[in-house]
C-alpha cells in the first residue's frame, strides 16, 4: 500500500495543462469524462508494449463561445444558392458604390429623419465597411461608444461581433455594417416602430447600393424592419427569410441602378451581440453559431480552424 509520502508528485505545468483542458471541455459542453480504474499496487507489471503513434490533432471547427480572433482566412468559393433562388445582382464598381453611399449619407443629414423623435446623439453613425461586401450585418441603433466615435458596433457588443466575423473566416473590412437608426436613442432605448419606419428607407437604399448576397440581422428591431413582420425573435432566427425593398424605392432610388424588379436578398436573423453578452449561455451561443454557419454555407465559405478559445463569460468587458 502506498503512503502519502510515496505518491508521485505531479509537476505544476502538467496540472495547469489538465485544468486548462478541463475548462476547454466545459466550454464545449462536455460535462463527463470517463476515468480508468487505478491499477492495483500488487498487480503484476504489465508486459511491455510498443509505444502508440502520436495522436493526430483534430480539425476543430469554431464552436459557440469560441469566437476567436486567431483564425486563418476562410476559403471562399462561389455560393451554392438553393434551387430556384434568384441570382445575385451585379455589383456596382467599388468607387461608384462608395460615392453613392456618401451621397446617401449627405441626403440623410439634410433630411434628418431623426429630428422627428427624441434622440441623445452627438454623431451620426451611418455605416462602414466594404461598399461591395457579399455579407452585410444590420443592427438596431448606435450605443454610447458608437455615438462618440461615429462608427457602428465598436463598443462591447461590437467587440463580440468582430470575434464572430473572425470566426467566420472574415475580417471586419470585408463586410458592411449598419444600423436601422443612425442616431443613438436616449439611454440606449429599443427603437420604436415609428423610429424604424422613419429611418428604414435610408437603410434600404444602403442595401441596394452594397447589394450583399446575404444579410444577417442582429436583434428583433432590425429583423422586423427588413422583413416587415411582427414575429418573435425565436420564430425568426435559424430560418432563411427574404428582404424585398419597396417597389417605389427600387424603381426610383439612385442606388437601384441596374436592379431588376423583384430583386431580393436572403436574410438570416440572429440574436444581437448585446443580448448574447447579457445571456451568455451555451444554448444561446449554439444558436448564434448555427445561424452564422448557415450564412457561411450560403456564401460558400469553408469552416476555419480555431486555435484558441478567447471568449469566456469572465472576459466579456
């Protein structure tokens, strides 16, 4: 029988590695690991066996909660659209699209639709990114940090969105990001239907200029505004929907040049990153990642390998 003094000492680096591995398994949803029974002390020594070949490192796909900034670029191939889906619209030349977005912003500033309701803003947060992006994210309204900088999604929720974009194998500059409201509501209040209706035409025209192949809406106000529905978030997320700009706007807006009647864009609604930060559960992370995976598949993007898990509940801020 072994005494406490005769037990082998486990080096501290091995203990740290074991603890880290257990934490990683926990984040992946593994809550039970079988252990081998201890070998009896008086048992005869086992016959020598040839050393096993080193195990191959598995290819790990991004998991909910593993929105890592250390990812390799995704391999992007032509999108495999579902049978019967309309072909993507021809892109405008990048310089022309950028100029149209600038003109649209100037028109928004002249029209000032936000003057019809109470706002608490210092800067207009219009949108940013690739004017010819294949993927567009649409949120609801700027927050305090966005209002301070004039850029969309740069606060805590924006930092998580960046990790989500990177986990998809993309960089922020490869997508286009905008909000329904271009000014901050008082106290970050949820936009009302009247506020969304006043600002929606400018968002619709942004979409017509960028002409994305896929839109991911972040949260309920953005999803309802683009899809013209009052469905709940639970009923909307995880399914493909369709954005259809108003016929009058499609016929007469400067950004509609070359778009045919009936032009549409597939939309994948998912939870807003701010909601995910508030309710950082395995279930919610799984849902968001499943939605993003559908968007990746629609774009023909291959999964990427995640090297490290960088997002845990204690690192949200």
